[in-house]
C-alpha cells in the first residue's frame, strides 16, 4: 500500500471518528411513576397519560409536569437552566415526542389537568382531524412562544366542583370527554 492511500485511509478514519464523536447524544424521556411523580409547578400527581410532559436538563435530571402549561411556566421562570430536551405526549397514542417536533391544538373546551387547554400530536394531520371533529386552532412549536398561556378559569371551577363531588381521579379528563 503506498503512502498516499495510507494517508487517505487515516484521514477518512479520523474524519469519521470526529463526526461520530461530535454527534449529539440521543436523549430519551424517563418513565412516569404515578406513585411518586409530582408536577414541578403545581405539585399535582403526574399521570402516565397523554397530558404528561417532561424536561431533561443538561445535568441529566428529569423534571415532569402534568400539563404543558405547567412546563411552559417552569421554562419561563427558569430561563437560566440548561435544557437538553423537552418532551410532550401524542394525545392519541401517549407516545413521547420532542416538543419542537410536535403539532399542537388549543381550544377552550379541551380539558387538560390544569386547564391550559393545549394538546399535542405527532403529526399535523392528526391534529387537524381533531380540530375538524372537536374545534380548536392549530399551533406550531413557534406559535407556543406567542400563546397567552392563560388558564381556563371556568374549567378550573368545574373541575373543582367535580373533585368535591368525589370525582378526583382525573376521569373527567379522559380522551372521550376532552372536548365538548
């Protein structure tokens, strides 16, 4: 083997090593433990369902939330924290999605744990189908920056009344009741 080929092979090997070494590591969400996980903002139990959201900090710590609105509030209040990844759940399948890759639907009648009324979908078609059947407006990740993030006070009062009447298990937030 001549010297030129050896240099070319060595250069290619080093280039591949550099490219793979500098690649961003894959970050995955941690599993929700319904027995112990509490929302970092509202301190409510986090259910392992389509409303759960999660942030993984640069130091590897996972922070869980029961509603995307709580996660947004935490991000706003903790701007100096280094976030490695943020995840939301697909409303239809409860599968994790990277927050910036999801499509969102906002509607005042969409019931979410803390009444922020936003749900997420893996793809735009599913979100649009939900809107066609239930009403609401389509939002992108960028649109979330401009969103007002107001809680639906009427819905919060309705949920408080349901809890007082013995319905505190979150049954009022199942998929079939999530939009009126």
